[in-house]
């Protein structure tokens, strides 16, 4: 009986070291909680948060007529403050026409090509960042709510697999840093848990606003792994998984990070 | 025109020390970075910022290439009378932007 209990404990310890444990929901922390006082103050004050410069640009773009259809975003969606409230908290979301999840950037570009009959905006262009920041801002403070159903499950699983997959010359996985070693230091900077709550966000290092895909690219380059082209399905699956992993946490868009 | 964000308290007591915060959208290209063909990207920065309180200059700053993009300047002044604060940024390639904010002093 006693040896049985010891064996059970031994197996449990072995299992814990072999498989990275997911962070319990109550122990999750936003990247905000790892920042210094000054950077937090910058994010909290709308007149000090540089991300708000993009939000203001997005507000102007929202009302600007564009494309062969001569329509603006507002012509279909009206006032973004009501129509876009909570939308970013649900993205990436399953798109029936594409048969797979799409992120907010892809959604904006679908509207541009299909509704406005205009050209898609390039990834990381000022206009696309401005529009996604403006739409994201309307969900600030709302809990992230990613659908976990039959349609999204295979893509969530693909994202989860990518998150746990060791890759690159350094043989690292996302989970190795952001689940097993969060709170530790990497080159002097704290390792956050990697919850994508505030994208697009202003990184002081970038001196600009950037999308989640830009951040993922950064991580992959750091791991000496091959990065994907912007808009690749692999990125969207990973974005979907990351947002599901941050479910219930408040949207911070546009966040500020060091 | 470049987008700017200004934070000035709408109301203040006479003699009170008030904080003024300004943020402006600008690349602040240093002039030291090469482009992808190896040629240096020409310098394009804001070089000067001036704040006037009812026409009187109360704060001036010179900016240099080491200052980050989207410069955020914050400073203090004493609320003396109701009126307008004018903010003016000037820089390379004829860059010029201005904003104003009103304050009521009681």
C-alpha cells in the first residue's frame, strides 16, 4: 500500500517533468503585469500611449470612402463604437467562405476586396495597423472569447501543436519559455506568459505599432527557426490558440510593451 | 499634418503647478541607418519644440537623432491665467505641426 503510494507520486512527478503543464487559469498574467511602473503608466494614459496615434488614424480611415464601390467602413458598419464593440475579442474567428479561421487583419482585407472593391492593405502597413488598432480599441476591457467548437477545434489543435513543437536551431518551443519558464529572465528581460491580449501593440523596441504576427516572427527568428510569410495559415492557427489560451482575460488594445 | 495628442488640465487653480504632456507622430529617422541596398537613409527628425502660454514662451526643447520615434515630451508650468497653450513642432524637410489647448484658471 505504502509502496503503491510512493510509486504513484513518482509517476506524477515524472509526468509533470515530461509534459509541460498548462498555466492554471487563475495564475495567468498579462505581459502588463511584468512591466515597469513607467511603461504601465504609458499604456494606461490615452494621451501618453503612442498606440492611440494609430487609433486616431484608424478612426479617420473608418470614415474614408475607398475602392471602386466608393464605400467606407462606416457605410456598412456605422459607428464603430457600437458595431465593433467586442469584435476583436472574438478574433481569430471561423470564416465559412474560407473554411478556416481568419484573423482581424484578414477580415479587414476581405472587406476591402469584397465590399469596397479595393486592394488589400499590405501586412504591417500603417493603414492596416491603424484599422485593426481602431477596431481592437472598441473591445478594450472586454474578456477574450474564442469559440471552441467543432469548426475551430482542428485549428486550435494545430495551433497548440505548433506551440508545443520544438523547432529551429536552438531547438526551442513556445511552451518551453512561456509555460515552463515564465517569470525568469532572458537576457535581463522578464519572460512573460505570452498572452496575446493587446495586439496590435506599441513596442518601445520597434518604436512602432505591430501585429501579433510580427511578434511571432520575432520569436521564431530568436529561436533560429524559419518564419512564415505574413498571413500564413500556420500563424493564424497559432494566433487562434494563443487567444483561446488567454480566454477570459481583458483586451488591452492598443497595449504598450517594452 | 502629423497627428498629436495633448494633455492639459481643463481647469486649474491660480498658482497651481500643472503637468503638460505632448505626444506627436513622427518617424525620427536618425540618418545613420542603411536601407536594404546599403545606402544611408537621410535624416528626418523633429528638431525643435516650443510651447507658448498666451503668446509667451514657457518651454522650448531641441531634439536630436537619438530621440525615439513619436516623441513624448512632458513638462510643468504654473497656471497663471485663463487662456490658450500653443504647441509647435518643426523639423527636417520643412516639417511643421501645431496644436493648441485651452485652460481655465480660477
